[in-house]
C-alpha cells in the first residue's frame, strides 16, 4: 500500500522510526494531490513549496511531520479560508483558530484548506468559488457536506487526517459517504474559537470542530491533541482527555435503532446496523433495541435553530448581494424563508424547550447511555439529487439526514465509522452516540467495532 494510504498512526510510527523523513512523507502527499486533486477538487488552497518549507523545519510533538488538511471554514493563518463563497473571495485570516494552533504545536504539517458548500449550509460540497468536490468512490457522487472536501481528501490519501466542523452532521455525513471515520465532539471539548462564522448563540451548542481520519485510533489521537479548555472561549469546559479502557466500555449498555420509525433507510443501511450489533455482541458488549422518544422533538428544534436562525445570522452579510450567491445556498434560503418567521416569543420558547428536551434525553438514556444508529437514510447520492424512494416512500434530502441532526440539538458526542457497502459499492457507516462529555467512551466503542470493519481504500485512491 502507498505510504500515504496508511493510517495516521502508522505514518507517525514510520516517522518516529526514521523509516521516512517528514519531507519524504510530504512529497508522497504532494504527488498524490497533484495527481488526484484535479479530479476530486477537494483541496482549494495548496502550495507545494509552502508544504516543503514546513516539512524541512525541525518538528516535535505527537503529530510531528504528519501531513493534514483543514476545512476552509476554520481559520488558518496565511491560507485562504473563504467558507465557499464569492463574498469572501481571497479571505486570508491573520491568525490560526485555536484548534489549528494546537495541531501546529503538535508538529503537524499543514497541506492546505479544503472545499465546503457556500456558508456551510448544505450536505453537498459545491459552490461558485471553487466548484464541485467529487467522491473518490465514484466521481458522479458527492462526498457530502459541509466538510466534504476534507472527507474526500482523507479518503483518497491526499491527507492523513484533518478537522472539519459539524452543526447538523457536517463531519459525520461526509465520513459516511466517503468511508472514513470522524467525531462530532461534545460542544466545547475542541475549542471553536476561530471558526468561520463564529460558533456563537445557538451554534455554540449545536456546532463543534471535530477530527476526521481514516481510522478511529487516528480520530482519537487528533481528539487527544485538540481537546482541553480554551481559557478565553466561554463555551469551552474544563474537561481534559481521559482514557476509557475496552473493559470499562463493555460495562455500558448500548441501545440500537435501525430507523426512527419516521424516515425509512435503505436495506443495506439497516444491514450495516445489524452487522455492527452482531460484532459488538461477539466482543462481549450488551446491545439491545432502543429508540428514545425525544429524538423527533430534537430534530424539530434543531430545524428552528440551524435553518431559521442560520438564515437570520447570514442576512446582514448577504443583504444586497443575493445575485452573487450559489444556487444551493439560495435553495437553503428558500427553505428557511418558507417557514413562519421566528418571533422573540417563539425563539425564547424554543430555547426553553431545548433545555427541557435535553433533560428528558438524559433521563431516557440512564439505562442505556450509548446509542448505535444509521448515519443517513442513504449512502452517498449523485450530485444534485434531492429525493429517493425507499420501501415505497419518498425520502427527501433534509429528512434523510435526520439521524445526525438529533445529536447536535442534544449536544451529544457522536462518532462515525465505515461498516457496509451499497449495491453500487459505496461505503455505509454507522453512528455511535453517547451522553454529553462521554466522547472517550464513544471512541472506545467505535474502536472496538472498527476491529471488525474499518477503512478500505476507494478504487481511485488505489490506482
């Protein structure tokens, strides 16, 4: 296997053993980017000389010499971070986001920034600024969004790992579509300072910066580096990384659901959940059917904050410039504006309902603190598709993504890893979610499950 397709932990082991130098490893990634990025369009700001200059510097730390990428909605000093919009064309932050600063301090080599949909408001990565990003499993399919460029780059070995952001599934849907792993942490476990736009108001609890990589151990390594309190981020809790052993994880009951009783999933998606259940049971985990009653209410409230408040947040930025917006972002605006406008009373009630609902969820999960679910009703879809027929029912685009949206509203950690395949050969992931601040437990269970499944290189990457 090409060294760039090894896991991040394996690449780091080669670096520590001096079987390869940081510059040689960077050159392996540069060659892959120059060969594959023209067809994937995953990385949108890449300068090989800048990468080589970093790799030649003495590096130390747990990620010393590891080539990584950053979603272009997370500030990277000296790199274009335009959030996929022509309104921000050429925008270069003056300083790193806190998460990026931690990755640099850990010795990582930054390859560049990756594509995302305009203003992050889509599950498909396409925009007027840089164009469409493709899925390395099949170029006719999307890698998802909004961290689609990041997932596409990692899956194809253009990058060993990286970070994206997630307010409604944006590191998890792309991981599922591209056959890699990711974690949406408990909000604040990874500092969000420096995200574009700022994670403030409802997005301080809906959103999170999260690690993405080809394996769960790689995701865990990045989470260990990234986590820890940011003293000037008001939403950053004093919660440091702590190890959770496999034995301790096995003591925690796991509930599972194949669907939510509202939106059907494909048979292969259902089978992936069943296969994951069997694999966990074989390893000694206690797994049983469980469908919390609070999930649909969480999805409805998520919609109010993400869609309706999202449109309100962007209104001052786009005012008078709507003719410059991409068709997909205009579609988002049309969806938001089709709803009755939020009033002060309705927003206040939604905020109060969120606290009540989160309390209900915690009570429901007392006897079953972990939940195994689908990531999406479907695998990756063709560019531009917006509805599908499953079991005789029409499943629309946003409804298919509901399985991730719950955990943004509930401020719960959720990890994704690949388990199955669709008839077309596309990857299908499963999602493991837990109670707030149980990120390490979620990762421990995901790592155990990955022993039975895990990353496979897409045909394009192996060619």
